[in-house]
C-alpha cells in the first residue's frame, strides 16, 4: 500500500476503544480523513474498565472534553491511588498513591533519605510524604492549584462509551450499525479491503482499526498474527463482575483486596459500587469463586455476577498490513493497576504520531510494533511485581506466585532495589520510580543498603527536613473538602439510575 494515500479509516467495534479512537482521530485529523465506526448493538462489550490512571486527564484535554460534563454523564468519582490489602502478608495494607514521594535530588530519589531516617528510628511511613496518599487516607479531594493533586477517575464504562459516542457523532463521525459477517481481503497482498455485514452491505476503507475486544476479529481471526501468552507470569484468567448499592460515601481510591486465589476490586461510583473477583481457574473453580465473591459484597447486588474469561498476553504484532489493534484485541495484562484504558489511549497517540497518510510503510509498522511491545512489557513487569513480591504461603496460588520465575527485565529491577535501593525509569515508561518504590516497600522488600546521600545531613537536619515535608502535606490536606462533598458540589450526576 505504499504510495496509496489513506483517506478513510474504518473502526471495527465500539466500546471504549472504538469510540476513543474515533474521538481522537476526528479531533486531530478530521480535516484530512474520513472516519466510519462499525458496531452492533447485539454484541456486548466487556465494560469493566472502570478504573483509570492520571494519563486520562491529559488525553481528555486533547479531545476537548469538559471534565464536569464527562463526570456527570458517567457518574464518575475521583481516584488518587489504589489501596492494596493482604498482598505482602494477610492483613497488610499499603497505598500506591499517584503523587510524588517527598523531594528528590539529582543524586537520587527521596526514598534514599527516608531509608536513612528509618535506620535511625524515625521517618514514619513512606506514604506520609505523598500528598495524594494522605488525601486518600482522609477521603479528601478538590481540583485546585493549591494544592495540585494528581488524580484519575472511576467511571461507568458503559456510560463512558455512550458519552464518547455522542461526543463523536456531534463532530461528524459516521456510525454504521451492523454485525460483521466477513472480513474481505485483497488477493494480491492480503490487505483488508472491506467489512461485509450480515445484511450484505460492505464497508470499505484504507486503514482498519480492530476494536473487537478479546475476539480480535480482524487482527487474529483474519490476519492470524499470533498471541504471546503471559499466563505463567500472570496466572489469573477469570473475573466475576457485578454492581451493588453503595453503603458508604465514595472513597477517592480503588481497593484491591487479595484472596486465596487472586484478588477482588471495589470501584466506587456516584450511584453504585463496582465489584470484581479476579481468580485463577487452576486454583479456584467458577462456583467457588462466585460463592466467595457474593459473600464479600457489602451492599445489595444489582444483578447476578457476570463471568469474564481472559488470557494475559499480547498479539505478536499490533500493526499488521493495513490493520491496527487497540484495546483488548491487541493484548491484555490484567486489571490490577487499571492500565487498560491508558493502553488504548497511548496506542491512539502512537497512531496519530505515525499515521500512514501516504500509505503503509514497513518502517512505520516496525516503529509502532516496537513501541507497543516495549510499553506493554513494562506494564506487564510492574503488574507481575505485585504477585512476585508476596510472602504469603497460605494457599497454592500464592506459593506459586512467590516462587515463580519472572521476566529477566523484572528480576533485574528487583535485584537492583534489593541490593542498593536503586530504581529507574526508562524512556517512555509509564510507571515512575515513586510507583515502584511504593509497591516494593509496601510488599516488604526492604533494601540491604542505600545511597549515602542522607548521611550528608546531620540527624537533626534530616529530622527537621522530613517533619517539614509532612507538616506541609498535613496542612494542605486539612484544607481540602471531603471527597463526597466535592463531588456533590462539582459534578453530581443528574440521574442515579443504574445501567445493567
């Protein structure tokens, strides 16, 4: 297809991935290309990607989305981090907050100072030096410039897709209702030419985006790119999901609570609680997981649990011929660190940067595939970290996780931190050193040594510096309103009807 201009993009599938792609392409390239999205109301979406990370805020700004309008439409709440329970040991609790830990220097990260203070018997918890963690623990929140909080959202995924659809159609994106019966390819090069629908209509295009979810109708069923399975590192393969009535004001955080064969989530929205039970079918049957899940639900369930089967891994290519996979069709890590929507957005951003206006060039494909692979593998390593760094021996699942081998790239990071407290961030990597430090320390990986930069200060100077940091954070959080109060004032949803 080199030297054949791309004038029309066809998006196969709606949901979050499809409508985000349509929104971004129409906003940024709408004057240069035609966009048509094909979806069927008869095909449901997974719809459990309800927890996000802070990158969504900048992506929404790129789309020109009004925050309060979006939050009202999706019954969203704010998210300052994730509260992990029972991961290192049964009964443990720590927070992965979205903010910065203390103040770093050019020589090293803040935790090096904190580790020296800890060796001297003071310093408190590492989370004491993160504004977002303290606000989370006290259930406080506000969007303001003083202090500035790093935040994301909890949202209703079904309502989010509907909101994005309205946003796109108002800006001229064409939607075609219909089920894709066949994917038609050119004989000479195997490129996709059109999508044939059940009623005989053919939707033609120059570039196709596969947003058909786990089915990967174009990328896998048609182009057969292959799948790299990561189940030996991420052994969970199923999840139950349901919504329940809330029993308390919404927290500004997701809860991730480990159990004997996986973990479960709680995601608070304005009118309901999103619940999930992630588990490994090798160690827990569907019936056992369902019964355990229902026993843990606090509020009244709003419908029966829905079972979702998945495999952790990635397509061997994210761009093949004239087709690009986004979202679940490109791969899946697992929901633990809420990266699914981010990976859709970064894939769209990458497409905008490498868009094949003048045709499909191998160099563009290679660059896109390399960046996609690197991004997903780094996210994979961070999620695997949570399972590997457990001290639990109380079930076969956790014994497996504790003793399993991990990717060399992760093993090197763990060893580096264990021996010298060093962390690093590679180019274009999602998770910052602060995130790695919070999880490693939260799950009891304490370094054998650390950088001596803390010893350049006297004990009194170090104590005074740390106390000053904590005091500033305490004062800032004290001024914030309660999270629930701020939501009611800023973005209360007009309707509390629950979508089932």
